[in-house]
C-alpha cells in the first residue's frame, strides 16, 4: 500500500512539472485550451492603452490580469493543481465544501442543519408558523391555496459519510424538527419529502441523492414533480391533471447534468467515481389545458431541477418560480425580474396555489421573507 501511494506521489509530481511547462509551449506554438473551467468567473479583457491609465497604474494591473486569465492551458494547469491538492492533501479550492468518507461531497450548511448548528429557536419558528397560518386562512377565502414543501438535505440523507471529525458531535434541536411540529399543529397543508426520502433510502431501486452533487437526483426530481402535480390535483379537485410518464430509464455510473454539481465546481483533472445513477426519459400528458393550475413557487435551488423539467411551464400553466423570493423566473432565464418590481398581492391572489419549498439547510430563513411580506399586506 505504501509503495502504491509513493508511486502515485511520484506520478503526480512529474505530471505537475510537465503541466507547468505547457503554458510556455502553448504560447510558442499557438496551442488550444483543451477543457474549460466550471463555476462563475469573468475573464479580463485586454486593456486599451492610454497615457492616463499608464500613469495611474491601471493599465499594468489590467494587463497582468488579462494575461493570467487567458494564457494557454490555463484550465489544465488549474485542474492539475486542484487534483494534487485533493489527492494528496484532501484540500479543495471551493469554499464551504466538505469531503466525507469515500469522497462523498457535502456543502457545509447541510451538515450544520443536520446537527442543529443553525437552529433559530422554537419561539421564532412558532411565531413564523402562526403568521403563515393567518396568511393561509386569508388566501383560502380568496381562492388561493398554500402548500409547504419540506425537502431533504444531503447531510440528513447521508450522515454516515460525514468526516471523522464530526463523529463526536451530538444532534441537537433542529429547525426541521420544530417546523414540522408547528406546521402539523397548525394543520397547514404539508408535503414532507424529507421523511419520504428517508423511508425509501434502503429500498429504492434508484439513487435518490448523488455522491458528488448537493441536490436530490435527477430521478428523484421527476418523482417529486409528479407527486406535486397529484397533491395539487387532489387539493383543487382536478379530475384529470397533467401526468408525467416515464418512458425509459438509463443507468449510468457517470453522473449527468447537476448530479455532480459540487464536483464540477472543484475543477479536478480526474473524475470522482459516482454511484449508479438513473436517468428517466419522460413525456407530459396534458389532457385538458384548463386542468393546469397557476402555481407560484417560492423556493431555493432545490426547485431548479423541477423547473428545468418543465413543471412550472407545462403542468402549472406557465407559472413563475420566485427564486429565493428575489428573482421571478417564467419561461426562460432571460425573463427574470426582481420581485420588488411585482405587484405581490395581485400576483398571489391571482394564483390557484402558492408553494413554499425549502431544503432543511435553508429552514433557518424559511420562505425567504415571503411570510413577512404577506403578513405586512394583510395585517398591517
């Protein structure tokens, strides 16, 4: 085992030296970038020379950044550097990402929520739920229903793969625990996907969470979308609601799409082995366009996968997604507008259903200000 590790160290060392020489060869021989980097960053454009920016020093700084952002094989160099740090020292360049056992990847806030380190207190939760109940009663009289959706988190689903340093921590009071308690006490319409996921964990034929991603799997997103459609149909008395028909399922040991979104952001040279994942092919069956309710979804990033499946567009009658209650998306990403530009009360009251969806790691800021907004409107 020691010999294998020594050989790996030597291989990575010589690979590192070779990669360091690549930018020079690329600039000399006009080579091409072979693989881009993931994540958001803006390349610095080449500066325009002037005497003013020269003497101010801005030309030199901008040119230096431009060369750094555009030199040949930059992405390969960055990926190799990240791979060496990851393989030899278990270090990564992405903030708030935790490497668990067997290279299971977590965002730190999901681990914190599992242990209750982000707990905001029972009184705060109870107060918010009571306000939500009053809002729900008011909207119900106006013909708009409200549903709370509790989504699972990667930490609560895979706590057995936490790093060793977390084994000494004890699970305390959690936001999920008390939100569930008070939501049930107030008899608010609730879909507890977290409980359903945990109940299916050992028996599901298909992976519900990926190893190297942060969100529920692409397969799970489809099941969640279909469940939401049926729940709303039962609530609104829709006899023939839209249906999602799975026509085929492709198995893959390599993660697709966002099932390895954390790993993609790490920009490694080598892939981390994934679980066997399931990717359904599907169609929408919409027997009657009048059966498509208008549904505003106020949610965190766990709804993006459902939105990209066409849930809001196809099943919910071109309805908007209020991302963190900050941006409203409808149709495509270019149409996003600030929530502050909307007539909130008019939008809400013209909808058939409001969905408030949050993963457990975001329950400390549940509904992202929407509850206070609506409470201020109806109970000033």
